[in-house]
C-alpha cells in the first residue's frame, strides 16, 4: 500500500487537485482527494512541491524489438519475406532487458504498445505491455492489441528490391485487399463447416495467418495502418470501409491537410514521431501544427514516439513541444495519457487518476511541461519501479 501526499495532482479526467493525496493498494488506485485518512500500514511518499500525473502511455513503439545498441540487421520488428505476415506476434520479439525500458521508466512512461515494423503490408500482431518486468508474458496488458499494416514508401521499398508485388501504392492496397478477402473467405468456410453435423464435416486445415485475421474481420481487433501521406490515409479509410473493420491510423503525418475529411470519418490517429527530422519524402509536410488542427476539428489523436525513431523517454518532451505549437496543457497531457489509452481501447484501466484504475503514477519534482523537470518516482501496478537518487 502506497500513498503520495501533498502534491498537485493532474487527474486528466477531472481536473487538478492542489495539495492532494493518492492511495494505491493491491496494484490499483483506491482513493484520491485533499482529505484522506492514511492507513497505518501505508508507505508514505512526500509529494510536497511536486506534481503527480498518470503513468504516460506511448501507443506506438518498437521498444524491445529494436534493442538499444543493436545493429539494424539484428533487430526483430520486421520479417520481410512476404508482404502479408499476419501470423507474426511481436510478443515473440520483445526483449525485456532492452535498456530502453529502464529509460522509459525514468521518463515516466509506464505503458507502451509495441508493434511490428512497416516493411510488410500486413506485418503482424502488436501487444500492449507495462515497461517493468523480466518476462514479457508478465508485462503484457493486452496481446494481441491490433494488427499492424502499412501503406506508402516502406513496403514498396522492400519489395521493389525483390522484384515482387507491391512496387506501387496501388500494389500496397491490392495486397491488403487480397489478404483481407482471403480471411473473409476462410472465416466463411470455417463457420460453414463448424455448423455441419460431426459426420458431415469436411477436413479443414487451420491456417495461422488467417486465424490471426479473424478478429480483424469480426471487428473486435483494429487494423493499425502505418500511413503518412494524405493519399495513403484515404486509402486506409477506403479499405477499412470496404471490409467493415475497425481502423486506427498510425503516424498520420499529412492528416492536417485533409482534416475535414478525417473529422467526417471519425478517425483515430496516433500522431508522430514529430520530434525529429524528415528522412523520407512522405514526411515533407511533417509539422507540430497537425495536432492543433486535429484538436480544433475534434479529431481523436494521441502523441507517439515510434521508439527508437524518437527515444521513448522523450514522450513528455513531445507533449511539451505540442503545447508550444498550440495545444493547451490539458490537451497535450491527455494526448500521452487518456487519449492514448482510448486509442488502445484500455481507457477503463489506464490514462487517468481515478479509483479502480491501474496504480500507474509519476511523481515529478516540478512542472512536467518544464523540460528541466525530472521524474522523482515512477510507480507501475502499485510498485515503485524507479526512484531518483
């Protein structure tokens, strides 16, 4: 049992509380407020002069699959042997001893979504994990958390060298449609056979790639599509509507150029990594202004680092840059907490300081929007996992 006292609490969901306290027990937030009876067996952390936020959430990373100091040829986020590999599970590639996890905790990041890379049109299944642990199965919050897909330059660049489809944007879309249609056909055949009497059932071969896509076809798991350019964003929406599936747009760099269209489509976007350079042609319109446009148009968004493209521990700095570019403090903090949780479908557990939610908190030694401010304590599931010296 832990209680933090005397701090300014940014709840995200219900405003700020000055000189407040938060009580965590058995891994969950139990109570929050100004007046609180502190149990005699609680470990008390003095938060005077400090700020408490929810644990930060990075909804799009490759942490653990691209370990720090590992040459690119030895990273495990892409299996670029076939444009469609939905059966891959990023959980099988995550290395919990990656130093980036420790840096994430030092930066206040308590939850991340780890996704396969964007080398294939259909890349495989992602996972949401906490940033503390030695066994990834014990770190997992939700696995699978979505099916990674990609449009634009990346799969084109990979398969043009192999002289196979896709080598164009229309090839990307055709590969995506073909795989989704194959999954629809597979599910129909499986359901038809399942409804037959036992003595009438046909031999049926289980295919792991198609099995992995059934939740996407059913609409219970989102297709998370890497799309930077405006035309790729529109293609992702077009294909999702054709198959009636859930969609999140990952990166959405040129989303501000078609903001009215995205608002009409009620899009959900994970925006970034904006804290960096423009190494690809499709990033030429990258700007922090994207987030302000989305906020003004009512488009749902969160801020991501795409670690290791931008280091995961700089997530709060990204929110600070977004605030500098026009977001309010509340909007910027929400974009790396509750909005990120909503993007992942985990808002019932994560993203705000409320009773019943996971005990993931960050104690800052000042204003988190001041880049000189440091994390004093990081708590995950009610356990102190980082304490500044």
